[in-house]
């Protein structure tokens, strides 16, 4: 091992000069910076009373879309669940019955569609994988909650409301 005397100092501590030893100039400098920031535009947003504008690339809560006739677009192909790196999507497919043509677009639909929001990393891969343009991450922030089970969102929270569709 190299003797200690041969080693170079990486960081040398300079002795403090008179002004530095007084500490007051450093305190005043700090106060000046604080006062300067007091008059700058505040970046704080009083969430949830106010919400900031999101960029076009924003990925929020998922929504399962309906087509122009109000039918669910999802055909339960499972590609979104397969592409999900966090394994956050659970789905159970079912066959459309007679008389359900106005509810579901094709012969198959997702009877159960759940996303575990605690697992989801909002990567958007489910949106990209979907061949039916059925899922988009265009919703708001996933709100806070108390119980883990309340972060598993089912179709009741994910499927777009038909009423909203009519207004569009
Ligand atoms: S956004 Fe990513 S992590 Fe979240 S459900 Fe979709 S694929 Fe999975
Ligand atoms: S959301 Fe899209 S990718 Fe996922 S099961 Fe439905 S149709 Fe398939």
C-alpha cells in the first residue's frame, strides 16, 4: 500500500478569512436571495383547489373509449395487458350476447377491465399497443386514497361516460 506521505490531497480546506469568520455577510447574502424570491412569480399551485395546465404529452388516468355510436371500443384482445411492463392490467373477456350490439362494438368485450394504479408507471405502452384506439391516458391525476384496494380501478371508473360522448 502507498505510504500516506505520498498521497495527494484531493480537497484542500482553505482557512477562512476575516469576513468569512464574521458570518454576517453570508447571512445577509442569504437574506438578499430570500427577499429576491419573495417578489418573483410563485410556482406553487394550491392543489386540489387549483390545477395546473398540463402539456400535450401529459399522461394521466386511463380512459376506455366509446365509438361514435356510444359502444365500448375495447374488444378484449389483451394486447394492452401483454405490453404492460408493470403487469397492472387485469382483464376477463366475454362474448357479446344477442341484444348487446348497442353496448359493445365487436363480438368480444372486456367483462372485467381493471388497472392497478399503484403498479402503473404511466409509460403509455398500453395506449400504443391498442389496435382499436380504445385506451388513452388522457385523464386527470389519479387522486390520493387511503386503502390499496381503492387504487384498483375498474370499468366503472375507466369507461368513458356515454353522456359526455353525446355532448361532444
Ligand atoms: S401506462 Fe404503462 S404501466 Fe400503466 S397500465 Fe399502461 S402499460 Fe401498464
Ligand atoms: S384496450 Fe385495446 S389493447 Fe386493450 S384489450 Fe381493449 S382493444 Fe385490446
